[in-house]
């Protein structure tokens, strides 16, 4: 059995694992969690679009390429479980370590709050798994930054944290901002330069690709109102944001957070944070105080800005390339998480100290407070009431993949109907991005236009506009000819309502029909290649990204060798 010191050391990890398993529930079973923007497949094939060379904005760069590389050695099903479970466990155990050693009860409370809060549950339901990984690395970035400031040596784990925290543009910006706020200073030019270089290299794939796509990187202004910080139920957005809630999509807000329990959850977080603020401010290092407080103000301010002034944010997104990153107001609340969790932990510790001589035993108080977030959001348990569930793909998907693998005909796949989301019967009607694009081993063209609460948010991919024009032709044969001219060689229809396109059906099953376009005039041409300058730029970006990933093991090996040399010299 574990002794008390070892139990204290491992308890936050064990507790976080139990909470993560309770939260994910049936999502940890056999199959794939596919809902909203989270679409995992058995074998995600590497393709040019995943490297940032497609015609659309790099929304899934570098995450898709990283997953495609990793599932060469680990099945996609296990990789998804590892990503989801790992994100939750790392967030809880990391948040606990932000508190001093010996604060076991307070560490338990903060671990619960880190795993069980509206931000985590809502991002899980909407499928933003790279955002969850970025959220999970933040407390570890704080810990690594403490070590870097203390001994002046780059922690070997920090490059890996930056890579994991930069799998999407929004997550990469947050991770980079936090690190720079914690370590960059005029007093240490070398450390600042290294930090800036690491952040730039870790974000290079999506950043360089975004710059290459700058002419198409302006977003529909209507999206600002759609994606702004939301009002869950009776809670105004700025109030919900204090407890890291307020996502724009009402469909993914736990019902418990829309009424009295939602107000109680916010009150719990605010009271704990307020109770611990003075103690934390008095004992925390000055640099960390300034950095965490600054990040909180920035994150909360950006979120509330989208709520209060959506038209201004929309104008910015419409005129400034990349300005669309600001639209999802609640996503910026992740910048608030390190300070919110740290203050809550100090508040819990202060409360336990006050109860030292009270008639209520501290153990009882600690247990009540540790499970209070779960009690106030009970519908998050067991896969958020079964909404996070693992499912199997129909056999037709594997059949279509085999058909494409065995056919050397050129051309990309067009996904029909030309709408972004599906609600297939095989997934119980769960809303999701069309999974055929990722399941099939070719580059694909899919609609990036969104319809939220009846409001249409236009996409940015010019190739989708061209495909829509081709589909407007008057006959299936004319549509096939027009699509072939765009480099489309295949059409995959995964829901009713898609227009007919002439060709040979290789798969014709319920839920998936795969048609090979056979142009009467000529075979479909190969899709237009990316310019050579784009390829060169992206090669350099990916080399920088890989360099960050390789830096950590290199630093660790050098330190082990140096330690061995010092021992032998004694």
C-alpha cells in the first residue's frame, strides 16, 4: 500500500483520473466519439491540406497532421481516448501542483474545479479537443516557467508543452501569451529571446499558412454576433464568464448551468477566489502575480468585448486578416483559468485553516468542497448524460476508403450535400462535421458555411464557391463536367438532399454513396498544385515545429550526460 507521503504525492493524479473517467463515461468505450467539431477516424491519412497547403484557412493545422502521424503507430480509437483522458487528467493534476506541497485538501478541491467546470464540459461537447489540450498544459507551463526563472535553465518539458498547447491557432496564442508573460523580461534578454523563438516555432505551421492565405482570411462579420460570449439561461454572459462559462452554442451548455445551479456554481468560484486572493497576492512571486493577473484581465476583457460590442468585433474580423480568431469570446476565457484555479485553491486552504478548531471536522469540509463542483453540475457525469458516447462507423465507410485506396484516378473528393454538418442515423442523430472527409484518404472539399440559430455565417474557402457554381449546372452530366474541371474526381454523399452528379457509383449504401466522376471529354485533371513558394514556406514552418518537438529530448539528454560527467569527475 502507498504510505501517506506517497499517497499525498499521487493523490491529485488519482483523483483527477477518477473525475475524468466519471466525466467521459461511455466515451471511453469501444468506438469513436464523433460530435460537432470532433471527428476522429480509424486511420487519418496525411494529405497536403493537413500541412496548410489547401485552399481553405488552416483551421485544423497542425492538429490533423499530428494526429495523422501519430495514428501510424497508435490506433485512432486509442489515440482519441488518450487525448481526451490525458487532457482532463493533466488539467486536474497540473492545477493541483500550482498550490504548495502539503495542501492536499486544497489540491483536491482545485483538481475537481479544473476538471469539472463549464469551460471543459462545453468544449468537450462542441468537440474542441485541441482547445482542451491547450487548457490542460497551462498549469504545467506555469510550473515550468517557475523553474526556468529560478535556475535559468530551459526546462526539458517546456518545448513539448508548447507543441501540445499549439495544436490549434487559438490554443497556440493562449499558450504563447502565458509563457511570454511569465518569462520574458528586459532583465533577461537571452531567456526572452529563447521564449519568443520557441513560441514562434511551435505556432509556425498555422501562422505561416494563415499568412499565405491572408487574402482569404477575412471572416463574415455576421459571425461576431453568433460566436460572441453567450448568456446561458438566466446568467448574463459576463457573470457566467467568472466561472469560465458562456459558450455561444446553447446546444452544448449543460442544463444545470442555465438556472439556480449555474448561479451557485459562479458564486462558489467567486467566493473561493475572493477568499484566497489576499493570501495568494502576499505569497506569490511578483512576476507570476503580474503575469496571471494580466492574462486574466485580457481573457475576460476579450470575452466580454464580444458580448458587449459584437458589431465592432465583426468589423475587425471583416477587415483584418485573421481577425476572425477573436469572434469566439468564451474561448479566450482559457486565459483566465490559471489565476481562477490558483485563487480558488488558496481560498479553499484558507477556509480549511479557519475550520481547524471548528466543530465540523476539516476532513468533512474538504470532502464536501471537493465534490461541490460535481454536485452543482451533476449532468456532466457519465459522458454529460450520455451525450459523449463512443460509436462505430458503418461498414460503407471502410468500403469507400478501400475503393479510393485501390483506385489511382486523380481528383479530390467533394462532400455533398454542400453543408458543413450532418446528423446521421448511425450516430443517433448527433450533430457532427461530415466525417467522410477525414475517413477517406484524399483531399476533400466541404462546405465551410455555418448556420447557427437560423443565421448564416459565410465561409472563406474559394474552392467551395466554385464547387457550388458547378453544382448549379442544369443536369447531372453538366455538373460532372464542371466539377471535373475543378479537379474533383469523386463525390461522396452522406445525407439526403445532395444534387445528382453523373458517374459510376462504387459504393451505394444507406448513409454513404461514393461516385467516381467519369468526364465525357477527358479524365478529371489533378487538383491545382500549391505554388512552389508556398511549399517552401510550409516546409520551413514544419521544420521549425519539429525542431521544438526535438528540443526537449535533446535538452534532457545533454543534462543527463553533464550530470554523469560531474559525478565521474568527483
